[in-house]
């Protein structure tokens, strides 16, 4: 597959890293020569320096025979024009654009642009993705990472194990015997903040481990309790930051089926007024989210969770720490810079949302179109959870799991059979044509997993 990625920032670089690692023909375009050089020096990609929306630049990037174009620059307008040029001049079959401005997104959702006037096949909204990620964090408050699979029937959880976790030093195969009705599988473990690995049945969990689990949604609370986490319903939430992300989060909370009472703190008065006009039930306070008196006015000590979602990572970290010190039991911070993530544990911050990670996962979901139904990028692009339907041509079809030659870094975490029934996979489970599987795979093993799935890519 030949792909052109416009924008070599963090999102563009991560997408290029994924696709190049899977032996795709990738070209990166950016007007910053340093970013292009970083991509070509560290990845197996071609680089073009120039403005992505210029026809001659796209021609040099090979747009005439490209299968897909991903417009992920920092400018909405450049992304839209790039897709238009790719469509009108080069007839690129599939075009994905990242858009941030709410005005554009509202027009797209309202279908105000006709397909032939705005030729974008998929629109990715970082704010909308972050809002949904924040909601998932609230629904599984003990987890530092959460994603949904199989139409919400399966949850992917990241849990940090404490000293009082009741299943420490227990072989994983024994956990299956102790909790025979629990539809949950430990698919990944990170020990001492080091390398992520897929565990063997004889491996034991240790205090301080970060474990990744695929579990049936009906078993979500039980899974958290078995791994030593107290489940507490989130009813009161304080949002610090009322920009595009904070507003999207508040709107998502108001639209959620759960009754959640939210308060928002926004430093910029105009942004606070805009948020107050757009929201119906959320109380908006104008002021500094680091001001302890304002936090007390927002009843931070009675809040079940605080979401710090300003446009500054350091402010988000400090605000979360201040909220924790003031009595808030759950802190979730928006972090763009992945190098700051190791600071979360010593600072006592429970979970984080990475807009780039959520955007990358969303784009990958649409890149791997055909039989792949969902993709989630884990950690710093160290692994993926891939949800896909098993084809008749797959080497897995008709075989039991123990007979399938999975790579060392891959584990099947859930299987959806015909009729929608989700089961926990075991060595004796037979995989059949039409089954939907959720597979955790380390990045180096993704090409082999896709071979086993016989992934088909469909651009139309």
C-alpha cells in the first residue's frame, strides 16, 4: 500500500512508524526540513520538504499512484485543501483529515458539505477522541488505560498492581482455574516501567506491575476487584480547562447515560463565557485551576474525579497534584508529551489521556479498513490491540488456539462467536470463519498477526 502522510509532527511520525513497520510504501511531507529529516533518519520512509497542499509537492510525493493520503498537519485549512487537491488533481482513492475547529466539525456532522465539494472520506477530531477517552477513564476509574472493543462488549484495561493485590505471585494459568467464570485475559505486562511483554501461562504478577487485560464488559467491575481495585461510581467531576478539549469533555459528560454532575474551571474569561453558553447542566467557574480557594469553591474535596485538560501539560500535572492534595480521590491529566508520563506515578496522578495516542489509534482504525474493525495503540506505539473478523482463507480458521503458531508477543484476549456471544479464549477453543477476535500484539509481531488474519484492505 502506498501512503502519503502530510505532517511530520508527533501524530504523523507515529502513523508513519506504524505503517512503515508493516512494509508499506510511506512518504512523509512537511514544510519543516528538520521534521522530515527526523522521519527519514529514524524510519524506513521517504521524505519531501514542502507545503502539503501544493500540487507540485504532492506530485513529488507520488500522489498520482497513491492509495491513501493522511492529512495530519497542525492546520485544518491545509488539511482540507490537501485532500481537495489530492482528489481533484490526483484522484487519490482514500483521504483522511484531522480537523480541530468546532465550526468545521459541526458543519461536517450536519452534512453541510456535499461529498463532491469536500472530498474527505474520514474526519478525525482529536477533541472528540479525547472526550471519549476521558469518559472511558471515568467508567473504569481504577485503570490508567481503557479502550472498548466488539461494540462495547469487551473492555481493554491497564491496571497498576499494588502491594495488597490478592493475586500477586499466582501463575496466570492458576487464575483461570480460580476464577473459571471470569471472562478476562491478561495479555500484556510491563515490569518496573521497562519493556512491555506478552506473558506466558506460568508467569506470575508482581507488585508494581502494569498489566493490560481484555475483559467482558459485564465482568468489568469484578475484574478490577480481583486485581485489587475498589470500584466507585463517578458522580461528581471537576474539569480544569474550558478550551476545545474541556468543552468536548463536558458535552460528552452531559450526553452520557450516567447522571454525572460536572463543574468546570477556565482561566480565560471569554472561553469560560463560551463554555457557559454551550453547556446546559455544567457549572462554569472563571479563574485559575491552580487557585486552592477556587478549587474549594468547586467542592474539589467531594469530587469523585478531576480532569485537567488545559493546553499546557505542566499546568495539567500541577493542577492534578493540587486537586489530589485538596482531597480529590481520582486524578486524570491530559498529557501530550510522552516523556512526562513517568512522572505520573511519583506525583500520585492516577491516569492520563494522550491526544496523540487516541488520534493515532483512530487513524489506524480507518487505515486498516477491510476486515480489521478496530485498532488501539498501546503505550508509546509498543503494541496494538487488533479486532478483526477471521476469514475463510486465514491459517487460523478451523483450528484450536493451541495449534496455531502465534508469535511470542501475541495473545488472543477475546473471541466473539456468531450471534454476538463473547467468550474467553482457551487453548482448546476452536476459531471458526466469521469469528471476531481481539489480539494483543507487540509492534514487531503485528505483520505476522496480520498474516494469520489474512487482512484485506479495502479503500472503497
